């Protein structure tokens, strides 16, 4: 394995886990429907039917049917909150980057690129923690980072800045919801050192820059 990851500072003033390598092989089992615990099998089949392939994250989570069921359930709930698709992806990409989860950065980058959610420049900015072109989305990214860094106990100033950007108190809680979803998948991937699927490799950090 190449040199590992470490903590670095970013523009928001808090430390993040830098993503220095992609593990060559997962250290926890990546289950297919045929080999997974019985309770996970229909969930894996559903994911494959919806996506055309099973992301290795799902195969890892299948080792615990409860973890997989929770991830899919919370993901569906998060998708119904009052934040827009772009705003939800800002939360997920920001959290994945801060948590050092290269797999989730790639996965959400793939969703953003295929859905044309952001410009190329803003997609790269989210991957690397650079300022976004939209001030409202930048306020959301900054608030998400503060929620993670402060474990929710953000300053009055941070909350006021978020609300002044046009967000609501409800949406402050929905950022926490998004961070909770991200924490489950980010930490599971970091624990497992989940290998990227070939379908996601073009969206890994550094890959977009190499594409024309």
C-alpha cells in the first residue's frame, strides 16, 4: 500500500483527512447477492436493478443487513428533504472529502457529472475544498464543514451566516441528516478500504482533471 492519508488544513479553518491513496483491495468482504447474508440479498438485487451494477460500498454494507437497510432507508429519507439535489450533493461531497472517503467522493462526483448538477469547475471545487461559484452553495458547504468539525455545536455566527444565506432552521437540521448519512457510508468505506468499482474510477479525485 502506498503512503497513507493525513490531516491537513483547508480554507474553512478546520482540519480534514486528506485522501492520499485508493486502497488496492478492500479489507472487508464485498458481497454479491449470491454470497451475501440472506437478508441482504433482495436489497443487493434492488440496487443492481436501479443502477446497473452494485457499488462496492453496498457490497461491504451487505455484510450487516441492518447497516445496509439503514443506509438505503436513510438515503431515501434524505432524498425527500427540502434541500435541492444540488444542495444535497454539496453536503455529501463536502462530508466525503472531509472524512477522507475517496470512494464516496467518486460516487457522488459520478452522480453530479451524469446529472449535470454542477459545472465542471464547481465539481472539481467540491472535490478539493475550493470556493464554489454560487455564494449560497458555498455557504452550505462551509456550514456542513462547521457541523462536522464542531460535531454539531457550531457557533452562533456560523448558524447565523447559514440562515442569512437564505436557508432555514429546518434545513440546518437537514444538513445534520445528510452528514449522518455520509458518516455511515464514509466511515464504512474507510473501515473497509473499499476498492473503487471500474464504473466509478473515471470520477475519482484526480481523474476529472485528466479528462478533456
